[in-house]
């Protein structure tokens, strides 16, 4: 990542400046050649008129013209040749080709009245050919050829290129330094976050705070949220495991005490054996109930838990629950009443919801006073059905109300043990209602009884 940022910064800062420089230099060479060509054309034009006027094609001993020719060739570092109508070179400022003939394409075209100018980069020169007209400007009598060196211009532009190369190098070094500095600055906060996350991988679950920039703050925020959730999960898992082992050990410890005391007696009466064996059997039942409840909870906890949803009459379901529990209520002369305000049919998992409601009604009986009452009511509107389980029992103290749905939580441990509770019933009820996308609420006052209300959608939302 850092390398990428570095390359990007170098690329973005250096390349545009380098390209702009190259374009300017290239433009500068063609501009200078162009202006030199125009200047030469102007000078030759004047010369051509002067030559015609002085009759130079017939007499080359005109001093003023000759000195003008040598002056021009000196100024422009060039060579001027004059060709007459027989294509003979009658004047060469280099005095090399005089008397020779020039029938080049440019000269031939010139005699047809066509001036030409050619720049040759390879030969580093500009060649201009202009016609020399007669006095009436009707006929081309000769041609004036000028070849001017462009070496000075090219050398100057070359030196510009060399300078640009040095500037490029300096710029590249500066850009690299700047990019190195900026990329370190950008990557540093991310490095800190990575280090902190790596620490967590080795068990150091501290929250991370890197406030160098908004982005890292956000990453840290999201990471801390996940970490806190993981910590909570880990704590609740540890608590759950210790609770489970404690709960599973309790019946086993009782069995061991009962069995040890029987074994220590040499001749125990048969009645005592029976009584102790009965107690051992009760403890085994208790152990199986705990294991069964735990397995139910584990199954409900799985994210893939699927409900076997069907169109179920809730009235019939509640009647069945109350019928099953009525012997328990009768034992303590507790009145069990069902109030159905309307027939309700809803999409639910019958087995699971029956278990949830059974837990509620069973609690209402278990934590009730003798000769008390339990009232179960059913109502519905367009979207939900409502089950209310009300009792005249002991009630739940306010500080315990938020905890009763936790696993293994019991208000009065001694009493719950007496009634055979493990503290898993309401946790199971809560999970089942959650799976149905419903809600459960508790209203209670110590000594005045409790009311649990359940709200579940009539149509199951998958
Ligand atoms: N209707 C109620 N009236 C008073 N206390 C209640 C009532 N329902 C639940 N509680 C309290 O909440 C605790 C948790 O209930 P929960 O049903 O989860 O466990 P449990 O009844 O102890 O055991 P089990 O797993 O056998 O149901 C109970 O131990 C009891 O103290
Ligand atoms: Mg219970």
C-alpha cells in the first residue's frame, strides 16, 4: 500500500511538470525556425528586387549589391547563390560553384514563379529560393538561393533540453522525498491500527484508539464495537460454562452423599435403602432435566434454527397446556383459568411455543401461594396475538426483573431448588419468542404476583 501511495504521488507530481517542459521546448524550436524563415524570406525578397533593379543578372560587378550579398551571408551564417535564366550560377558567396549549373527541383519551380522554403533538421539549415523578376514583374529572369545554418538555434534549444533534464532530475528527487514523507504520514495511523489488531490476535483485548484522522477513528470505532461484543460473548460463555458445570455437579454430589452414607452403614434397614434410592432417582431425574433443557437451549441458539411453522389454533394450544398443568395446580389448590377473547389462528411452531407457554404457566403455579390463582388470557388484533399469564404469587423483586430471562438465574436459589428449578425455563421461553419475532414483558411487584405478556405476529416473518 505504501509503495503504491509513493509511486502515485511521484507520478502525479513529477510527470505533468516533465511533460509540460518537453512540450514547451519542442514548441520553442519550431517557433524559432518559423521566425528565422520569415526573416530570411523578407531579406531575400528585398534583395531580389535590388538585383532586378541593378541589372545584376547581366553585370555582376555592381559593388553595392556585392557588399549587400556578403553582408547578408555573414549575418545569417549562410550562402547566397544567384542563378540566371540559363541555370548558370553567376554568383556564389562561397565562390565555389560559380560557372556551374543548378537545375534542382526548387530552382525549376522557381522559374515557374513559385518560391520555396525548406527546413532540414538533419542538415541543420533552411534553404529559401526566390525568383528574380524583370522590371515589369512579368517574367522570371533568375533565382536567388539562400542557405542559412540553423545550428545556433538548435544548439540553443539543445542547451535548454539539457537544463530541463537537470531540472527534471532535481524535481524527481524532490517529488520522491515529498512522496516518501507523505506516504509515511498517511500509512502511519493505519500501521498503528494494524499493530493494535495484531495484539488482539495474541490475546491482548484492549480497545484501540488512533485519533490521527477521521478514517482511522472510524475503523477503530467499528473494531472496538466488535471487540466489546466479542468480550461480552466470551464473558457470557465463561459464565455459562461455569454455571453449567456447577448445576450438573450438584445432583451428582447429592447422589454421591446418599450412596456413601448407604455404603457406610453395615446393616441399613430396607426402608432406609428405599428412601435413599428414591432420593437418588429424583436427583437423576433432575440431572436429566438440566441436560434436556441445555440441549433445547443449544438447539434454539443455533443461527440456522428453523421453525416448523404451521397454521395453529392458539386457543386449542393454550387449553392443552392448562390441561397438562392442572394436576400441578390442583396439588396446591391453585385456580387455573383460561380467558379467550376471540378465536386466534396464527403461523407458529406449535412444539416450541407450547414449551414457552408451559414454562410461563408452570412458573406461575410454582411460585404461587397455596389456594392462589393463575389467569391465562388470549387476545389478538390485525397483526399480533397476545398471551397474558397472571398469577397471585410471590412476585419478583424489581432488581431481579431484568435478570429472570438469563440462563440459570433464580431469584431465591434455596426455594427454587425446593421446587426443582434450574433457571433455564424463562431463557428457553425468551429464545422461542425471539425466533417468532415476538416480544415478552414482565410486570411484577414483590408479594403481589406477576404478569408476563407475550406478543407474537399472526403471520410468521421468515
Ligand atoms: N411467575 C413467577 N413468579 C415469581 N417468580 C418467578 C416467576 N417466574 C419466574 N420467577 C423467578 O424467576 C426465576 C427464573 O425462572 P425460570 O423459569 O427461568 O427458572 P426456574 O423456574 O427456576 O427453573 P426451570 O428451568 O425449571 O424453569 C425463577 O427461579 C423464579 O425465581
Ligand atoms: Mg421455570
